[in-house]
C-alpha cells in the first residue's frame, strides 16, 4: 500500500495538479463564506468545468472545493452567528461568543486547524480502509449488490429527513428518472419520446445543478424578495494578543480532536448520515466528556474544535463506500460519483483494480490538499471576511447565470439547460414541501446500479430470486432493510402517536 | 404542512397512475430474452412504489388531523421546508415563466444579451437599486463568463441568431 501511495504522490505532485488543488480550496472557502452558498453548490456548479482537466487534477480540484467549502462555512458562523453551511451551526454556539469578546481571529484559527486535523484523520482512515473494503466487496455478486443497494435506499431515506415515506418517495422518483433513456441490456428506448438528447439518459450535471444549486438559489431569491433583508457588515480586522492561539492551547484539545475525528469518520462511512449530524454528535460528545461542560456555548475553544474536526472528518470517510461499493454516502459523495463518471471511472469494487494508480493519486492529492488548506486558510483569514459583505442581491443572480454556463459547457446543448431549469423548479417544490433532495439524487445515481444488479441476478440464476435469501450477505442486508423500514416507519409513527 | 402533504400525495398518485397506465406501456419495448426482466420493469417498480407510498402518505396525512400536527424539524432544509402554499405556487409559476423566456430568447439573442438582461432584472427583483452595480455586474459578469468559456474551454456559449 505504501508503495502505491508513493506512486500516487509521484503522479500527483505536479505544478498543474497543485495549482488546481489550490484553486479548489480558495473557491471552496469563498463559496463556504458566501451567504447561502456552500460546498454542495460549489461542487454542483464546478463539476462540469472539470470536464477538460485530467482526472487527477479534476478530482483534486473537487476535493479541494469540498474541503474548503466545509471549513469556510465556519467563518460566517463565528463572525455573524449565521452559519454558511448547516454543518457549521454548532460552531456558532462557541464561535460567536468569542467574536463578541473580540477574539474572532482566534476562533477562526481554531476552526481552521481543527478542520484540517479532522480532514487529515479521515483521509488516513480512507487510505487504510479503502483497499481491504474493496477486497471484500470484490467477493460480492449481483444478488449481494441488489440487497446492499436496497439497504442503502432505506438507510438514506430513513436518515436524510424526518419522514421515511417522503424519503422513499423521493428515492423512487430518482430511480424512475434514471430509467429514462436507452435500456442498459436491450438498448431499446424508454420514455425518450424520440428525443436524441435523452438517449443517454438525463444528464447528471443538469440534474445535480438544477436540484441542488439552482433550487436553493431561487428559494433564497424569493425569500429575499419576501423578507427584504440583505445587509451584512463585518470587520474582523482586530489583532491583539487575545487573538493569538498558542500551540499549547490548541493541543490541549487533542482528546476532543481525536474523538470528533473518529465520530466524523464513522458517520462518513455510513450512507445517509449527514455532515450536520457528525458535527452535532462531535459537539455533544465533547460536552458530555468535558470536565467543564458549563463552559460550552460561552465561547469555549473545545466546542469549536469538536464541531469542526467532526464535520471535516466526514469528507474523506464518505469516499469509502463510494470507492469500494459505488454507493455515495452523502450529497458531496454523490456529486463526486458524477465527477468520476465524467472522467470515465465507474466507482465500485473494480475501481481499485482497474484504476488503482488513479485512486492512489487521488489519495495523495487529498493529503496534499490538507497542507495547502492550512496555508491558504491561514493567509486568507482576514481576506475571506470581504466576501461576507457582498450582498445576496448580487451573489444569487450571478450564480443563476453561472449555472446556465456550467451546464452548457460540457454538453453544448440548450436542451440540457432547459432540463436544469425544470429540475430547479422541481427542487424548489421539494424543498418547500420537505421532500429530500438527497434521496432524489442518490436514487437517480443508484437506480441504474440497482437495475443492472437485479437483472444480472435474474439472468444468472434463471429468474430464481431465492438466491437473495440463500446468500448470507444478501440475507443480512435484506433483514437490515426490513429492520430500518420498521424502525423508521410504523414504529416511529406509533411512537409519535402514543406521545400525542 | 398537512395540506401540503395531502396535495403532494394526490399529485403523486395521479402522476404514478398516468405513468403506469399510459406513459410506461406506450414508450417502452418488450424484452428480448425470456429470462430477462422487461425494460418496463424498473420504471413500473419505481412508479408502483410511488403509487403505494403516496397512497400511504395521503392516508397518514388525513389521520394527522386526529393525532395532531407534528412540528417539522428537517435537518436537510431547516426552516426552508415551510409548506407549499399559494405564495410558493406563485413563485414557482414565476420561475417557470422566467425559465421559458430564457430558453426561447437565448436561442435567438444569445447568452450575453439575455444573461445581462436577466441578471439586471434579477438583481433589481432582489432589491438591488444601485445603478452602477446593476450596470457593472449585469454587463460585466456575462462578458467575463463568455470570455472564460471561450478562452479556457474553447466553448462558444449561445450566440445571437436572428435569421
């Protein structure tokens, strides 16, 4: 493994790759800081741009965007008590009191260093576990994959939102949309209406940008129109002794950093558990284990360390199920699957075998991205604040025209632009009515995999589906699927009924 | 949210019935192998699931009146999932109309002109009233994007085509 990793470094350390990783981190932090944006919006808009890059540079760039976006969201949380991303909400609890005490720079330093620690830890977990997991996954056949994907649907639907039914409905709609195009086995047309642009299925970029980025932007535009509040004025340029973060102060939280990184990595490995959950679990665990829990929420550095290490530790670990099984753990991983596919790499158990060199180059890029992240983040600590002062009334419309260009660039097609605009409308309706967009996108991505696995099972075992129950792995996942359906469906409903 | 759920469930039931009865049978081919699944199997499975789940959602939403409304604390959207009322419907209709205008006009007038006009009107709609900013961002941004896509990716965004 070490020699593979060294080989990866050899491929990855080029000026070209380093430049794109740096650009990714800068753009990611800016998107994290900008009100209403975040790493998901940034990833969705920027994936089409990577079409013209080499695979290593492209994935390195996107990894940089994801890392930068996740940590950048903490800046408005600390300075304004307005988290740039949902996962930074817990950071605001201790960050904002520090700002009020004139120690915002210190809080931002703590947030940055903790974030990089969490990132580094989870990257190491990914590097250590990816190969053994992939080796196990290679033993899985179509029946096992069918059960695993079925289980993933249930897990994601159950955990992504409050309602299992709404989650499953969104996932089923995603699967249905993924079936439009040519049949994967017979190559006959399915619901294409003779439209050539639909033969390859619905474009993943149009779908992701429309539902994730554009729908969020139009929702904010209408909210802005209704509420009319669009002013932030922040000045974080104070530099006193109080804003110095000494190594002793930082390392005094090492237990919290390790614990939160472990929590974040564990959450990242399981499909459906979001980054926000990791942040709150990390914060909660730190508070419970602390000798001074009463200090939490009053501007305690440990609170920032716990949250930021946990939410950043999700970033690397969520690539474990993505790379080994082809099952994205969360939205960022789902978008990364799209990016891999654009570059001709199909995530799954064969990825380590067929593209081992690329995978280890990506790992090397991830490790280097941490180093670049700490340098860029530290240098720009005062500079990022400038972006927070840009009014939403300028940012949001600019993102709309960027989205249009973003979809047009790789496809050269106005049809795909129209598709994106339609998906944005669908995404807006889903947001307002509480249907999970995560489930829709993951259903769309896993739908073709599920269909292939099921059809291969049917062909291999002569339509005898009892193989699903005779294979122990498949049976175990089917039992887990039923358990989750019961736990988050009827059991949850009965519990809430008894409460009322 | 209960009314939203009821309407959403009703729409989904109708949509799934249309797909199951007309769309899927009319626009998919029969299977080529006796052992393989029909190409229509997966769309039917997805739509069948939607039909059943939407039916269940409709029933549970009706029952909600008896057991009391549960507050929605959605991790994914937070306060955004506020329900889909008349205001949201008007906003959605506005977006659909704007999208159609963009699609049709961009085919004839190209990206730069339409993106500029769209950007200026959107900024104005959002409450931006400073003329200098409207002009600078409205004209500068589409030109910048156009130049970047052309010089960096050799892609020409839609051009003016009046004939």
